[in-house]
């Protein structure tokens, strides 16, 4: 079985909403072995919706639609399906009873417009809405579309997610005979073209049913190894064989082969070693501390953070000598090293990290341009382990993200087994 996703709503095409629904549905369908071949968005126009639905139903076994089921005039999805399939509407007693119960709990009456939310395409399998008012539908579209399925759900993410988890996925899981295995390979410190050159022969020899996708992002590049087939054991074996080959070739750049973040990996390494960390941040403004503490249980290893944006704060909070700042400038490896040392002394942590740089858009010079970062890591009983000067390209927000990623990458390197900088 193969699927397509249609997202209805002018707001998606105007850029007023991000289409998170499609991403969730694609992941959920992949979990039951149903690949998504296409995702499309269309306007709230009946003729356009009918044409898009028909085109997708010609190709896909399952077409999932979100949006256009509400009570307002621009919600025209049911009407578009009626036009396409030549079917009428009928009241779902189950949907109406659920809706009435929800309204009673709120002390409200079911109005005519709300009652309309319980009207469904005749002959459809009703999807209960446990989070809202509009009923969802699974419709078998008959010989006209080779008995392919059309699934209608609201565009409100919480309502759609509940419908997918409680009804849609179990319904199609019983019909699916395929398996999909997705394995991410997450890298640090290597560019897309360099990585591609390193694994070109592996990519050329992929097993049948396996694909390799490059997923560049703001802070680097990840790979996604996907294998599709009908034999779960063979699918798992082929997928793992490719992943293992990539790890064998590019392992020193790979920090994970699962859906975990860099900060989660670092947290696990710190916890396993009984180690603690503190941070002193200038240009990143607390972002490194925020990322480290995004991980549940981070209180076991994260001690404290200093956001020392001004020169005075660097001097007062971390003991950075004023004459050092005057001589080398606040953005310098000398100051970064002094910040890390001060943070180490103040916190008592095993590791102290520091950042000082120029995020932009102003503040740069020919000698110290926007995007310049100086970082340092100090270690208990050892002093400063390393300091680096790096140069990034991006706007302020992107530079801050890349600055934080660069520092966490250096900490990961220090914590890796066998590193000359680790405990």
C-alpha cells in the first residue's frame, strides 16, 4: 500500500501556518509499512480540491486529507468529496452522541452548526473526534478509484493526531503487508559533499528497496537510511548492513544512529562518567545552557550557567582581567580561555565551556567579522583543554545556533571513548 497526503487550507499556501500535520502523518504511516509518495497543499475551493483528490486517488491506495471540516464557510472538504464521489451526507448517531456529551460537559447546547459537524459522507467509516467537534471519515471510494481509500480529518493538529493514533493507523495496519525501516545517521564536523565522497561506493551498492537521503540542516548534515519490503527480518538486516558500513567508514564523525539529539548524547556520556558541566556564555546568550537542560534528568550533570554579555560581567562574574579584554578584545581565544577557567573555578564542575563571538548583524570588523566565534573548554585539575576560533555564515539566529553546535561538538569530542582529552 502507498499513500499521498493532501493538506487543505489557504493559510498553508500563504505561509501563515507550517504544515506539521503532513510530517506527523508520514512518520505514522511509515511505522506500519505504508510509504508516502507525495504531499500537496491546495486552496479551500471545491473544484480544486475535487481535482486534487481525484488525481491522488488514481495513484495512491490511501489518500489522507486534513482541513476543511470545520463549521465555517471556507470549510468545503465534505462538499468537494460529495462532488467527486456523487454521495450524500448522513447523520452519524455515534458522532452526534459524542458531540452532545462534550457540549453537555461544558454546559452548552448543540446548535445547528455544531450538529452539522456530525454529518458524514454516506457509507463512510466514522472516525471519532476525541479532541474536537468535526467527525473524521474513512471512505472506500469504489470501482471508480479501484477501491482506494480517502481519509478525511480536521486540520487542528491535536484532533488529527488523536484520530491517527486511535483509528486510522490501527485500521490500515491490519491491511498493510509491508515493512519500512528508517535509521538516521547523525554526523558532526563534516560537510555534505565530503561525506558523500567518503561513502560513494556504499551508496552505489545499496540493497534493493533501500534508499539513502542526505538531510542537511543549519548545524550540519544527517543521513536517513530507509529500507522497504515485505520480509521484516530481511528489511532489518539490509538496513543495518548499510548503517554499519557507513559507521565503519565515517564513524569518527557520527554521534548517533537513532532519533536522539546531540545534547541527549552528551547528557548520556556525562551521566555514564559521573561528570558535571557548567557554561559561560556571551554570544550564545544562554543557548548552550538551554540545550543542555532540554534533556530530562540534566540536573544530574548540569551545575550552572553564566550569561556574561558585557565586558563588565565577564570581569565581575568570572574574573576575566580587564587588561586582557582591552589588549585582545572580548572576542578572542584569550578571553574565551579565561571565561572557561573562571567558570570552572566558580562552579566546581568537571568541565566548563565558554563562548564569545559576534552573532551580527552589526559589531563586526575586517579583523573580526560577523560570524566569528571563540570557544574554550576547561577541565577540572587540568585547566584549559582547548580553545578554537571559528567563522560562521548566517544571520544572528543562525549564527547563535551554529555557535552552540560548535561548542557542543567540541565537548562531545572530549567525552568520546579514547579521546586524549577525556577522563
